[in-house]
């Protein structure tokens, strides 16, 4: 009888001890803790700040293409092509003026040759630029534009003298630049363009120097009376 009373008292004591904690959990609705919910053990998959964006393959390829294009545009070959394009346009525009305004038949003929030869060279360079995905200048640089504007207001012997002097200087520079690209260029197509055009420029230089020499002797300008 005494043993039964003692057991009953023990059970009652355990129930009394556990009842407050159970009642507190029920009142607060506190969830049972799991290892994944412990501080410092958050699941990265459920945390937006921890998720890393997936790389965009198209963006990466575009970035690589842009980098390649920028590198090409900064190369010595590209710089040569840009300068050659502007120089070629200037030769054509100035040649048209010479064919129209020059007093000397030789200067007129030379001007027309500039139009013909440099138009052809310009088309070849445009073709190369298209294959290289390169955009060439479409306008004259400031120096050539200033010369063109000045020559527009001249004619006859005065025109001849200034035009011939400019052509000698331009072709001396052109031969030097095209020779450098033909010898040391890295881009095969631009280098080939320089090599093919160089002999034409050398012939131009020889011819205009001869015209300048004849003008100094009083020859080639007898018909400048405009």
C-alpha cells in the first residue's frame, strides 16, 4: 500500500515539472528547432542574398567580341587604315579640283589620275575594312579640308603651285607610311593592301616631282591664263 502511494507521488511530481514548459510552448507556438534552422546554419538556397547569378553566355561572348574589336581598332594596322582612308578621300577630292581649276595641262591630267587611281584604292580598302569588321572615316580630316577650301578659291598658276606642292608632300608621306605597313604590318589583309598600293604611290610621287621641276623651269604652265 505504501509503495503504491510512493509511485503515484513520483508520477505526479514529474507531470507538475513538465507541465509549465509544455504550456509555454503551446502558448507561444514556437516551432521545433531543426539543424537547418539554427543560427549560422541557414540554407543558401533559401536565402536570396546568398544566391550567385548564373553567367550569361551571350553577355560573355559579346564582351569578348567587344574586347577583340577594341584591340583591333587600337592596333597599328587599324591606325594605318584610318589614315589611308582619309588620305585617299583627300586625293580624290583635290584631284577633282585640279582637273577643273588647274592651268597646266600636266597638272590637270595628274589631278584626273588621282581621281581614278585613288578611287580604285579607296574601294579596295573599303573591301578590306568590311572583311575586318572595321568602320572607316567618311570625311576629310581638318588639315585636308582646310587645303581643299583654300584651293577652291584659286585657279590657274596660283592653284597649280599650291596643289603641286601639296601633292609632293602628301605622296612623300604616303610612300613612307605604306612602305612601313608593307614591311611591318601584322594584319595580312591590310599589309597586302599596302603592298599592292605602294607602287602606284611611288609612280605618283615620281610624276608630280617631275611636274614640279618643269614648273620651276617655266614649262608646263604656258596655258595657265585663266
